[in-house]
C-alpha cells in the first residue's frame, strides 16, 4: 500500500491536492465568511475511503485524484483534514500546528520512511484510521448514496491561515 513512494519522489497526490483544497477553503472562509467547510465538504462519497491508497495518484495515472470519487478535490481535502486531526490526537498538537505540519510537509521530498518520520505513523496506519469516519445518507436530491460525515474534522471557524503558517515556522 503506502510503503513506497507512490509517485516517483513526491508525496501521495492526495496530500498536495488536499492541501491546496484546505488552503483554498480557509482563504475563502476568512475573506468571504463562508466556504465548503460549512457543509462539511458534503459530497465526499463514503466508498471512496474504502481504499485510500488509490488517492496516491491522479486519475490519469491510474489513481483516483481528480476523478469521480474526488469531486472538486473533496476526498483529498478530507484526507488532509483527517491527517491533521490524527496529529492533534496522537501528538497533542494544536489545530494550527497540525494543519501547518501537514500543509508544509507536502513540499518535502518523499522517501519510503518519510511519512513515518514526519507524522509519527505509517501511511498504512493513517489509511486504517480513515475507517473511523462514519457514512450517512446524503439526503440530497442530486446524489443518492452515502457520504462521509466529516463534521468532526472541519477546521474551527475562527482559525486563520496566518495562525497556521506561523505555527509551521
């Protein structure tokens, strides 16, 4: 699964794309007062997290990032938020510190042990942790099926990009 570099020498694609999604939604929330976080990134299809390793590559390269299971990058974004939440719980980091670590780690060079070294858990252990997020019926006319209940990992409404960036210095 996650024991070797998934995309040459770079981190899993979900980290880059999800990090961009987190950054974008925090910016939008901070400057416009609303973001996709207000609806808990509602359209994350629950079955997408049944095999998180498929988000290590773009759809064009045989993965799932940018495909039907990653509508608007939401699944990748949820994975980044879930990693930040795991860091808060496992390492006692603040919300800003955990997001800062995840968002800045995406720029580091990846190695077979880098995920473990940076985050204190293996990539496989992180993937297993994603099973804790429950599924619920969408309740929307436009989508039939189950979606991830990501309400427990959404950033605090008062969290700013400045706080996150300062914590990663």
